[in-house]
């Protein structure tokens, strides 16, 4: 009789999958291509806000490396691995974040400098007591002339407080008269002039704001300016939040420009998503964006420093005449200052565009076997399409998303 056997003993041994070898602690995960194209790879990059903030010294180190020898850095640019692609994207996002901080400083700088020069500087510098008493009397006169809500709004504008202090006596008396008249005749126009709505978002270092303010007080130009504002603001106006619009514009410019350049490059083996083009664009974006915003902020710093002289010249419009030279290329706070400002802004913009095109040309030639002419043409076409299409795409997104209140 056959002896009974335990089924477990008679069964064939089950096949066991080999266990993966344990990686040494601290070793990096090997690069693996991700599906879904470039956007899928970007979504899987897993870049966290905490890592961006804590890794800022690394951003500063790489930025200094590029700034020290940009040609050498870009000539050594390689297509790279997914890990290096992630590092390039992190570099771009850190540059965009730094750019937004600098941009915010440029927005707040004119009002802060004007408020400091009007209120704090006389106290710190030990101005004569008579000047401080006169300034306090002028502020009180403004409060007595305007309704309480407009008076509070006036005190919240650093440029207007500076104008209260630096205007000559005869112009300040005219200012009080015009404020009283406009408060009774067209309080809506006066409110728009005080809160800065007539100047929109761009105050141009405080000059744009003060120019529209004095134009609003002008007997002939004020009503025309008000009618123009009403026509321009007719109908629904949808705008994204400033930080959302800035982030979207920067990312869209990068993506659209790189997408065009990638289409014009040969497809290298092992990189079907042409990751190199987007990594190169991220490096150039992370380098140029803070530089551009820094130069714009320096320009507004100069405009804010010269604002007292500009206010005194613009205040001549209170007499009913045009301010001499403020709207002419040969004018400004000194002869031909307006022309110099135009030359500086155009020159800086062209220089930065040349820097971007040069960087893209060098990087494309380092990553792809193309001629200099083809790399330059691809960079120029990509940048042109990106600049042209970004504003249109952001406007369409504003029409779609802003009414929902999500952004």
C-alpha cells in the first residue's frame, strides 16, 4: 500500500521571482525614460517647492557659473539625462520666482521711495521746524478740501504725499482750488486720479501716475482723459492675478519657443522627446529673466529718485498750460532725458535678445549636429513665435479662467 504523502511535499516547488538586488543606501535611482512625451516627463519630475527654496544656493552657484563664462558653459552643454532635465527645470522655476520678487520690488519701489522722501527723510535729516510745520499744514488742508474717503486714499499714495511737500506755494494753492472744484463737479474722475486707476498698472517709476494725475486736474485735458478712460473700460474686462499672469507668461514663452526649436532640430537617437532643447531653454530662461527684471527695477529706481523734480515740472499744468518738455524727446528733467530713457530701454531689450539668441545658438550647436546658421535661425524663429504667441494665449486663458474666479 502506498503510503500517504503530504500534498505539500509532493507538489512541485513553485517558481519564485528573483528579488531585485538592493541598491546601496544613498545611491541615485537610475534614469528611466518616461512615457507621455515631454509633458509626461515634466509631470513626473516631482519638483517640490521646499526643494526649490532649500536648493537656492545651488541656483546661485550655477547662475554665477554661467555669468562668469556663458560661452564656455553653453558650448559644453549636453543633451543630458532625465535627472539633468529636472535640474534645468528647477533652475528655470527658481529664476522665475526670483524674477517675480524683483518685479514686485519694482512695482512697490516708487511709492516707497516717495513716501520715505516725503515723511521720513525730513525727520531723519533734521529739516527746519518751519518746513515740517508747513508740510503738516498742507496735509491738513488736503484733508479739509477732500471728502474723508479721498483724503485717506491721498495719504496712502506716496507720490501724492511727496507732491504735497515739494510743490511751490503758488502751485499748491492752485492744487487745492482744482481739488475742491473737481470734488464738486466730477468726484469719480478725482477718485480715479487719486487711486491710480487712470495710470493702469504701469506707473513708470511714479512718473506715469503723477502725469495722469495732473492731466486729470487740467481744465481741458481732464474731461477728455475721463472720456477716454470710460471708452477703454467699457464692457467686461477679465484679468488674471498678477502673479498668475507672470508665471503663465514665463512658462508659455519657454514652452512655445522650445517647441518650435525642437521641430527644427534633427531627432537624435535615444532622445525622442528632444529633451535637450527644453533643458537649454530652461537654462537660458532661468538666467535671463532675473537679469531683465533687475535692469527694469534699476530704471524705476532712477525714475523714483528724480520724481521730486518731475513733480515740480508737471505741477505747472495746474496753471492751465502744458508742462514744458515732459512729452518731448528733447525734454525731461534735464535736456534730452526722454530720448536717453528710450535709448536705454531699447538698447537693454536688444542686448538681452541678442544674449538669448547667442545662448540658444551655442547650446543648440553643442547638443545637435547643425550648422551655426541653422541653429541661429531656429533660435530666432522660436523666440519670435514664443514672444508673439504668449500674449495671445494668456489673453485667451484670461477670458476662459478669470470669469470662473479660479485664478
